[in-house]
């Protein structure tokens, strides 16, 4: 019996050693970065190579090399040239993909600078870019051979100061966040340092991050701006800032983003990181978050700051979908077509609801769809009542399948009446579906 117990205890360590051996077989513990331009219009999509860069740190898992989450609208694969084996993959989304749903994308062609990172290969590889078609299937759009020994791979010196906000473990076994400043001048460094501390305090004030705090590292890079504040085109205010961000992204006043993702990568490369979060020097409510890309929001003094952090981080970490209605300037119906199931864990069109973990979490007998109101119980003291019973609101803690989400009132469903992915001003918790998704994805990243 003791021998059996010892064997069972050693099995996870043996599996991890085997997967770490795969990392050591294929990769060096550094980063190779592939810069490109994402271009096209509402109906076309193209990729144009820009540059390869070598960066000193690799913060990602050395165990979870292949992404099997099913998330994202984009995917890249690293394929060993000699064997044809996929040795690394990751899914993600981009700002350019969102732009495709705007009215502007129907009138002109545009490109945005983007990049992906992966552990430095030891041998020649091929990178492949895939995007989802209208039916949700992956379609290869671009491929390119890479020789990691090429002397044309750029290695730029690191020049910015960095500081630790909270360190809890080795990068390969934690979720590593890098905080970048936007609109903080050289004289406002202390203000940014305090904003970084506030971010950590606010994020870890919510579950499940409070419980899983030891699975996170947070570092910051100090890149001061020429001007203080953030560009606001709609107000005629333009500022020279380090992240080049602005409000009124896609003509939505509260949407605060930057198109220059490569610039963010340049800054983030100074520390080991997986997720980029930009803190902007503004008291104005607003921000945004894109799955496995970056998030950005105001770090000033306003009442919903912590809620914005936690909401946008949900987008960034695992692509949780917005559960609210309206509030965007792109074609909402096109983002979640009625004939296909969304990949987000917390949205459904009921096309393939059974494929979601959410479907197995519902209490027995839950009606699908689930009404937000229901008949009030008829008291036994009034058995002859003929008028329709009054309606009462469903409790805020009932898991169901409620119509309205993904920016539209009809055809898209959410799991909870008022989760943090719906209303970040009044509710202080995630629903069970979002929380389970967060826990599972943290486990995926920390293996």
C-alpha cells in the first residue's frame, strides 16, 4: 500500500518532468517576438511581416505549450520545420478584429501594428496565423519560415527602470502581469507607483483572485510621458504620451485604447510578463480589455475604478464576454451571429449550449431560456383568485440562461442577471460561470 501511495504521489511530478523535457527539447528560456501588420477591411484580412526580435525573459508556462482552450478569434502556431510537429500555440484577439465590425471598416482599408511572442526555438520553425471564419472554423491566413540563428533578429538594449509590485513565485508557475504607465510625466513617478499598488489591492479584493493571489506576480515598467493625461479627441485634447492611447476609440467616448501594440511590447519586454495592463493618468471613467492582447483603463480617482480593473482584466485573462446591452459603436449583431455558438465561456446563442461547462452547472429543472421575472406564488388563503399572479424579479443569485448580452437584447444569453461582466458599478462578484472559467484558466497558465 505504501508503495502504491508513493507511486501515485510521484505521478504528477513525472508528468511535469516529461513536459518540461519537451520545452527543453524545442526551446531556449528566452522570447522570440514576431512583429507584423494586421490589415484589411470589413471583409478582407492580410498579414505583413515587420520584424523579429529576441527578448531576454520567458515568463510563460514550460508545461502548457499547446493551447487547447478553444478561446479567441486569432491563433498562431509554431511548427518545427524538420518534423512538421506543432510545438507551441496560443489563441488571442486583437483591436483590429474589433475594428472590422465598425462602419469605418466598410469604407476604407487599414492596418495596425501587432505582434506575438513565443519561447525562443532551438531549430528552424514555421509560424502560422489562423483566424476564425463566419462558422467559427480556423482558417490559415499566413505562414512564414523562421531561422532563430539569423543575425537579422533584432536585440535592442533595455533602457527603462522597473520595479516589483508583488512577487509570489517563479514566472513559469504564475500569471505574470506587467503594468505600464500612460500619461505620467517624469515628475509623476510616485503617482504611478501608487497607482500600481492600488491596482494590486483592487484586483485582489475580488474572488477568485483574493484566494489565488499567490499564483500572481505583478511588475511595472517606468516609461514617463512628455505630457500629463490622455488624449481625448472628442474634447479636442491631444497629448504626447508613452502608450499613445486615447478615449473615443471607434468613436465610443469611454473606450480608451491604443493602436500601437508593438510599442507596448517594447516597454513590457523589460520584465518577465504574460499579460499587459496599462494604467492611464486620468480620472475619467473608461478603458478596454482584449483577450491575451492588452488591457487599459484609467487609474485616477473615480468611484468605479476597482470595478473597471476587474471587468477589463476578465477580458484580458480569458476573454470573458460583455454581458451588457448596447454601449458600443460597432455592428453588434455581426459579432455574435445567430448560427454559431460564441467561444466565450459566459455567452451562448443556444446553438451548441451543451458544449459549455455552464450547461452542466445549471440547477435541475432550470428553464432554458430562463425568464428574468416569474409568477409570484399564489397564497393558499386565496384559492379562487382569477387574476394573473403578480410578477416578481428573479433573485440575483440564480444561475440560468438569461436573454440579453453581447451588446444585444435578443439571441445572445448570459448566465447571471447581474454579473461583474454586466454591471460593474453595483455588483461585487462574478457569477459561478465566470468564476469557474477564471479558476480553470489560471490553472492552465500556471501548470
